[in-house]
């Protein structure tokens, strides 16, 4: 089977799952003008919009205002409902792109969406190739040394396992002896590595950690039994449970560890003058209700924040 065919099948199943998730989240199967079960799955998204706010737009650095675009980088797009491909198999849609477009509306900027593998998104911000990274990025103390953050969603992580596997993950010791897949360079990787070290120090079996970049790959590994669990964002895991019907959630955790609620944020290069405008724009859409409409649209209302905060406490640095 070609890579394109595999990707097309993944996109098709993901789009079907969007409709299923909408029914589950909204409690109705009555479609609106946007499409099946309330979701527009086409490249023409008919997104939720809001009006520009000149006093907030004026806070954007002059070089970006002169350009007229906000360049947004993010993951390549196989993680519904966050960032995934529309039914044309090339246009990236989802909650993260909707938040990006809301920011563009308030700041009176066109939004240019780009995609890259996870680690390359940081490189793009570092080099100035992108203005912001909006793609389920968790605030961490280590990242705060190089970047500024403005929060817009709670960060919850989930262990997804095969249905009827009997696996439950309630605390770190429960991953001892398991083969667990994770994305490289993510905060869930940092947590998993820390838990494994704690377990080994306590005399428990080590966790075998396997790394994946694409949803296609880790779901194939999970389905075939090559891994016992995958540790990733809760929205994507919950979405896939509904879509596939062959997996279940074995446990959920804060992305910042047991003592702190993790938060997802817009990431910008540190001290480049942009994060203040981003923060003001986010709080504006929270106040005017369009933020909540995006959350409701994608079935993630339980991850809402009351206020966007700049550089809150994040996942602690490894000691």
C-alpha cells in the first residue's frame, strides 16, 4: 500500500470520526449549514470569526504589521480534532487552526498556516521563519527560557490502549514493564522518562519507550500489539477511541505532572514583542464568546481556560 493511500485512508477515517465526535459532544445529530453533524469537513471551513480590534492590533510589532500576515507553524496534521487534513487531503483544519484564525481576526492580519515535524516547529520560530507555534504546545519551564507563552487551553494527556487489554494507568508505577509509544520532544515524553527513572530506582521493571512522529505509525503499532499503550494529548486519544472502536483510555494526567495543571499555549520567540498582543487577543475572544464557540465546535469544551495568562508556571525542569 502506498504512503498516499495509507494517509488518504487515515484522513477518511478521521473525518468520519469528526462527525461521530460531534454527535457525542453535542448530543444531537442535527447538522447545521456547515456540514454533517455540525462540522464542515471541507477545505472551505466557514470558520468562526470576530472583528478586528485596532487597539490590540496596534500592539503587534511593526515588521509583522507591515507584512500583514501572521505566520503560524504547527504539526503536520494527523491529530484530530486539533490539527488534521480536510477532505481534500491537503488543507489543515481543526481547533488549533481555528484559534490561529481568531487571533488573525483580532490582530487584523491574514493567517498563513504552515506545517512541520514537531521539533522543526521550534526551529522555524527560532529562525523567524514563523511568528508563532500553535499546535498543542505545553508550557514548560525549560521552554520558557527561550520562548514566551500565552495560554488558551488546559493540557491533559491520556494513555490509549487496546480495548479489553486490562491495562489501567493510575500512577507512574503502572507503566512499569509496558511498551509505551510517545512523540519525541513532547512534554509527555519528558513525563514518561521521569516516571520510568523513578520506577527503575524503586526496583520496578523498566518501561520500553518507543518514539513515533505520525499517528498512522503509532496506531498501527498499537493495533498490532507492538506497543501496549500510546501516551499523547487527551483530545486526540478520545477522538481516536470513538473513531476506531478498538481502543480505550486507560488513564489521564495533567501535562505538567501531579502537582500542576498543565496548559497549552501559543509559543513565540522570547522578548520579540508579540506575546502581549497575542495575550490581549486571546482574552478578547474569551470575553466575546468566539473562543467558546471554537471549543464547542470541536468537542473540547472541558479544556477551556477562564483567562489567557502569559508565561504561567509550567512543567518543571528535570532535576
